[in-house]
């Protein structure tokens, strides 16, 4: 039996079968079987640190004998980078008698280094003198790899959060801010503990707090647009999105917030709105300028006729005896032309009203005839031959008589101007109407100068005329589209352009 001063490591010494009172006890396993069954590397050192026992796992791992392992500090058993630290830890423990705990890399028999967690405990006699050091070495390579992978993942995540072009923050389930990325610190000039609601613009604070309270009560994601004060005191607009992180039981763990600077976009939107307002005013002015020529032309015709007929009536009344029948007929034409001028003014006033079209059933062929009658003198003065191909018995369409008539007048007037410079061929204008399915199509075809790019001629302010404003065709398109139709232009194969207006038929007419 070993004395109290020694511990034998004889692997064949049996354990006692009775306790100190002579009672039989369950037979225990021999010491060496216990040590050999431990799923780790086990070793014993002398009080001065020399290896004098190892289990077979140690021998198998290192591929060395016990004698070779006694000189572990001078071999390649421990990674060269870890060896100085390990020797230092062991030396201090041997001198102080305190347990030691260290992580190091040890070389396997195949030359691969793996991480181990090494713990050394002193075994003392009753007087406290160290008899042996028991050393347990646990393979932690997989744990170290997992920890390294986790560190890299956290590093990548931290790098992502710090470099993302946004302000990122985290709050507790109660809404207390406990993390912000560097962008917030740099923007506000304040550290985490100094941030608070006072950085929000006073006009935005109430709305923001109300949204926060609702989110904390319901756990719902929320968003906000607010102004945040910069370190120099300037407020800038931000858009923020807030999302809760939930545990498996659905409880909120924290809130993550991401904020984007949208100040430049807000300023651009305001500039755009201002530009649109100015453009709208300019378009209204341009519309008046573009239509003024048409208005003057339409009013000038009946007024000129009134003047001519007045002179004629004066002539008939100056005869001796006065020719009353001729004078009476002339006065009737004056009355007719006066009403015609008044009708022109009424139609122009209706056209300028910013209101939805006043739709009523109307005959498209009648509108075509009216437009040609209004422009008859101008067509004659420009020696333009007019042909019509109007499909009889067309269904009526629901449209604003004044606006559709003005659209046709504009298109015909545009065709007259397009043929003004034509000298190598006869000037001709063709108007047609036909039914196509559930639509009525009206076409105005000329053989004038045409356009190289028909897709842009309906754009506002686009014009090929020297004195044009580029609003006539744009207005035509607006009128037709307000009626649920469409207008387009195509270049003719020979010369000139063809403008097509398509208007939908009423449901009952289509049926």
C-alpha cells in the first residue's frame, strides 16, 4: 500500500474491497482503467514539472514515447508561437503552487497542430506539499474554429454596419438606444449616451414620439420621415425604418433602425414642384399665344363679312329708288355673320375654361364640315384642294362639340401652314371618317413639308415654325385624351403627314 507521502501509478495495484470499518464495498475500477477511459489527454508531472505518466490517448496523439515526451519543451510538441507563453505559465505555477489554465496548439503525429485547453492541478499531501501535478488536455480545435468563424462573421457584420451608407441603431425592447454606428456619431458629433429626442426638429418630435409609443405597444414595424440636427446645427431630412427582432416565443428582443439622408431628394422635389408650377403658368401663357392667331382668324372672317355686307347694304339703300329687297337680304347676312362671330367667342371662352369636357351626342361628319367651313377662305387663298371621304351613317359619339371642333380646326390649320412653302406640286388636303370596331377614326392628310420625327411633334414647345410656340398639337392631344381617345401622326410615303384622331363609341352605339 502506498504511504501518505507517495502516489503510486502502478497500473496493476488493486483497489480495496472493504471500507475502514470492514464493510464490503462495490469493487472499483483500477486507476489505469479510469484514466485510459477519459476522452481526453491525461498526464502527470512530478513536483518539479517532469512528465512521468501519460495515458494512451497522449501517446497516440503525439506518436511519441513517454521518454520522448519528457522533453516536450525542446521538441516540436508545442507550436513555436505558443511555447514561450506555456513555459512561462507552467514555471509560475510550479513556483507558486497555483493551478494553471492555458490554451495552446500541439502537434499531432501527422504534423497537424490542433488547439488544446490544458488545465493543471496540484495533488497535495495532508501537510500541503505537492506530490504530483495532474494535467488534463482537451481538444478544442472545433470550438476554436467556430469561435474564429464567429469572430470573422461579427467582424464582417460590424464592418458592414459601419460602412453602409446609412445610420444604423439598435434600441432595447423599451425603446432605449443602446447602439449606434459611427455614421450617427460623426453626423451628430455626440456619443451614444448623449443622443436624445432633442436632436429631432421640434416640429417633428410629437409625431415621432407618437409613432414610437404605438410601435412599443403593438410591436409593429414603423417608419418615419423627420429632420435630424447635424453637428453644425443644420437640420437635414431623413427617412427611417424600424424593425423588431423577436425571440422564438414572439417577444421583442430589440429594435433595429436604419436611417437614410433624403434631404437632397426633398430639395429636388421642391424644386421640381416649383418648376412644374412655373411650367404650368408658362404653358397657359403659351396656349393663349398659340391660339390667339386661330382666334383672330376665326373672328376676323365673320367681322370682315359684316363690314362688306354693311357697305353693300349702304349701296343698295343709296340707289334711287332704294333697292330694299337687296338691302334686306344683305342685312340678314350681317345678322348671320354677327351671330357667327358671337359663336366663335363663345367656343373660345369654353375652350379656355379648365373644366371636364361637356359631352353630348354629336355627328363627327358635321364637325368635319363645320371645321372646313370656318377655314374655307384660308383654304381658297392658299389654293388648296380639299377632298372628303366621310362614311355615311356613322354612330354618334359622346364628346364636347366645341373642343373636338377646335381640335379639327387646329389640325386643318396646321396642315395649311405645312403646305405654305410647297411649289413643286399641287396642294391637297384630305379629310376622312370611318368606323373601326368600337371606335370612330378621323384623319387629316396633307402633302406638305412633313416632319422627320412624328413622335415628338405632340410634345409641348416643340415646333418647326419660326414664329410658333409649339403648343397647338399638344393641346389637341390633351383634348382628345380627355375624351378617352388618342391622336397620332405618321409620315406619308410620298409627302406630308397624316393625323389620326380616334374616339371611343358609347357602349350602346358600340353594341
